[in-house]
């Protein structure tokens, strides 16, 4: 059984990937995670006791700790998801984004390279480093057009710039040292176990509570939504069949304006938690000041991963939202536990309160 080292495995997407890999039973998994406000062992509770599961509370900026984990676990591959991931938080405090996303990725690459060079030829040839990036590194689009894997980088938020920096380091380690890396650019994810400061879980929580639903600006910004399990499956397919040195776009093919997305959430909550006092939760929607520098639209051409690896998204957006609402209604204790002491629903990412 080969071992996969997953960084950020206690976060939203990472924990979906770890749960999937352990459930499939073909790999051992070592999760490396610092457990920031966004990382929670509760998200891994269903696999914690599995003999194929191991957890290491380690910061990816800590080279010595990473070296120990590589030596003890002897991984076949690394899937790198650990990151500071919230655009609004990057506006409030960019430093941790530069530290984890740029310096941490550089540290992880250096330790991966050191380990890779110690492997026998056959093992070294087989090794993979899959780096999880975002569509946001390409910048913003107008009403039409899509980014493909060859699109130029033009990041515009501190988060996107820090992820772009990480991507460039990953490519440089492949070109310069030959480390077998692959980059994945994913669109906006949603699904169970997402920290409730992100749009979808935040709106679901507010809708459940019957509180006002704050939509940034005119609500016409467009994102392409991807169900988290579809993303996890794409990462596994890239790990097992992706071309070294290449990159793959992954998106759900579900472009929605933020306003449409919140309306769909309202429908899903109305259906599962009828409130006689609020017949239609869309009445709770209200416009609030826009995010500074808010990118208008992201969209990805996913034909490469479909053609080369046969990946297609399986979860329809309305079904996925319905499942996500159902999950949140059943996991209010998880939501309360992860928010406790970290986040009480306040607005993030406004410069000087503007
Ligand atoms: P998340 O914020 O839910 O989880 C991040 C995880 O990384 C947490 O468990 C956190 O504890 C851990 N972490 C943070 N700093 C660390 C450090 N210095 N050392 C070790 N662990 C650390 O993020 P997510 O939404 O699951 O995103 C995972 C990855 O996917 C990120 O790289 C993100 O940029 C990328 N991505 C996310 C989306 C999305 O919509 N969520 C879309 C495209 C790409």
C-alpha cells in the first residue's frame, strides 16, 4: 500500500480528500496540518481510528518537522492543500498568506526535493507532488471568455498573489530540479465541512437563523461552483494519471452570480426548514459594500482533464446545495465547535471599515 502525504488535510477540501482516500482503502494517508482556525480534527473524526490514517500536527514552514515526517512515513506522493484560503482575510492581514502560501510552499518543496533525491531510481520516477491552486491566479474575466491552463497569470488579491507565488515555485522546482510536480487550478468549492466564513456555509447559517443575508455590491459577480467531492476525485485522478510538469483546470461547469447562488441557498433552506414567519428567505437578502478589488468573474476551460483523464463532475449544483444544507442542519454541533473562539459571523475584508 502506497502512502500519500496530504498537507492541509484537516481543512475543507483536504479532509474530503483524506476521507475519500481512506474509504477507498488503496492508500495509507498521512495528514500534515497546523490546525489553524480553518483546520479541525472533527472533520477527520470518521477516519481517525483507521489503521491507514496518521495525523501530524506540523506547520509546513517548519523544515525540520517536515523532514521527520518524510523520513518516518516514506510517502509515494504529496498532495499539497495547506494554505491560508480566504480572500477577505487576505485583505485584512496578508502576512500569514505570504508566510504559509509562499514560504511554506517553498519549504515543503525543498523538503520534498531532499526526500525525492534520497529515493532509489524506480521510486523517484514514481513520486508525485500535486499542488492545489486556484482559478484566481489568472485574474478576472468580463462577461465572456474562459481561462485555460496556458492563460497568463494576473492575480489581483493578496490571496491570489500568494497562490500564484506558490505555483511559480512549484513550476520552478519541476523545471530546475526535475521534481515530478503537477498543478491543479480549481474553481470555487462548496460542500460539507467548509469553514463558515465562506459564502455558501455563511449564507446557509444566516438563512437557518432567519438573519439578514449580506450580498457584496450588486451581487452580479460570477463564480463557477464545484462540489468538493468532485474536486477530491479530480485530485486523485491527477495524482494517478496526470502528466508531470503539466497543469489541469477543474470546475463544476456551474456559473452563477453571487445573487443567484444566495437565492438557490434560500430555496434549499426554505424546503428543508420551513419557517412560517419567513415564507421566502430571499426577502432576507440585502446589499452591503462590495469587497475591495472584487474580481468580476472566473471561468475555467476544463477540456484537458476531461479529455486526458476522463474526469467529469458528477454532482449537479442544486443537488449539491441541497445536500450541503442538509449536512449543515445535521451538523450544527460541528459548525458551533469550529466557529468557537475563531469567528462569530462578522464582516471580513473591508479596508478601514469601508
Ligand atoms: P481551508 O482553509 O479549509 O483549509 C486549509 C487547511 O490548511 C487547514 O486545515 C489549515 O489548518 C491548514 N494550514 C494552514 N496553514 C498551514 C500551515 N502553515 N501548515 C500546515 N497546515 C496549514 O482551505 P480549503 O478551502 O480546503 O482549500 C484547500 C486548498 O485548495 C488551498 O490551497 C486553496 O488555496 C485551494 N483552493 C480552494 C478553493 C475553495 O473554493 N475552497 C478553490 C480553489 C483552490
